[in-house]
C-alpha cells in the first residue's frame, strides 16, 4: 500500500509529530497489555511528548528481534489517548500500517538520523531507554520508504490493515487456518500480507536459494496453494522466500525441493535452453535458513506429487 496516500492528511499537516515506539511485553497482572496496532501504554512521568494525532513507527528491540538486531515492522496513528490512572495512559491506534518487509538494523547502519546524532558505531543508548523517541518527518519518511516490497502491488484500505493485524496475531499464536467467508478477496489479501511479511522476516529478507536481498525481487512463495490448504493457509512453514524467477518456476512446477531441502529441476525445462541454463545454476543447492523455519516436509512432498512436472 502507498503510505503517502494512506497517511496523506497527517503528512500534509504541519502540526503532525513523529515517533519511534518500541514494542513492549507487559508482565502478568498489569492493568493493561499493549497490543501491536491496537493500543500502546506508557507512563506520563517518563514520557509526555506523544499526543493525539501523532504518527509512529514500531521498532522491535534487538534483544527480541531475529538475527539479534532490532527491526522496524509497522506504523500507525495515535488516534486517542485515555487516562488509566494518575501516571499511566494508553494510546488507541488507528490507521494500522504493516510493512511489506521488515527493515533491519543492518539496513539503516549508514543512515544519518536527524533527530539525534549517532556518535558511536554501536547502537547502545541511541534510542531512548523508555522506548519512545521523537523523530523528524524526514526520519519517518526514510524508514517508510525502506519497507516497500513486491507485496504492495495490491492496494489495501484501513479495514484490510485491521484484518492483517488479526491474521498476524493468529500466525504469532500458531493458528494457521483461514476459513472461506464473504468478502474473501479482502480476507485473502490481508492474510497473504501477514504471511508474506512473516516469511520474509524468517528468511532475513533473502532468497533462500540465490541469496538475493533486493526486496523488489523477493516473494513469499506458497507451497501447497491457498485453495488446497485451508488449515495451513497462513502457516509460515508452508511457504519459502524466493526470488521472483524461482517463485514462478516453483509455482509452475519447473523446480521443487527434495526431503533434504535441495533444489531439483524438471526435465521439461530442457526445452528452453536459456531457462535450463539459468535454473541449473542452482541445481542441488540447499535452502538457506534455520531448521525451525524451513518448510514442513509434508508440504514439499505434496508439491512434488501435485505440482512438480
């Protein structure tokens, strides 16, 4: 989705202020829990700059992020602030915006932030210890531009972004079934975006065979298709992060993977010398990734028996 259109009124408003908010994990028994893209709680005695109408970018700190790096994964607007008690408030979030691909720490290593000078090579103490940083509009726009990927080709509205929040939560909770319902196009669009972002993050924004990291060429490639796998439609282990060429070859059955995660090539490819030469570069290459995120072998077996030519 084009964030410039989605946040048009806020970006055009000179009074809009911009922030980075760290995701937090509330302990059991607290008055309220943060829910990404729904609400965010903070103490006014620690931080009182955030107000209604502010735009923000979510940051996941390195201690909980993949690859031991922090990452940015979404944005939104503080629509309303409610008082919880004398020292705590919660911001209710509107306009949830899920990034096409997460933006890793390594991708902003050389960026010169405007809101604060980074005096050392490391990141210790650069972001506010309370997890809330007021940034400039240019800082905000830079991160928003970094997140663009191929999944943004399908336009989404706020209702679909809210659906995506729901499906992201289901993925995080290990619930992968998506039922067929009315409005299925919107449901499928939102569910696919949630799955794609998760899969790309699992593979560190890198094609699992070629190693390509340019986001415009990365696709979360389903193994057992949407129509065939209601119970696993948003299962990250029913998908692989591939380059656009390998995604197409995989989808059409020109390539597949054996039980050792090695790439195999269909004999039908031999009829196209150029394609045969290109795909054979990767013959026998093994999928790159942690064992915990690699495809379930059940799905690969299904693909070899039903799609592979």
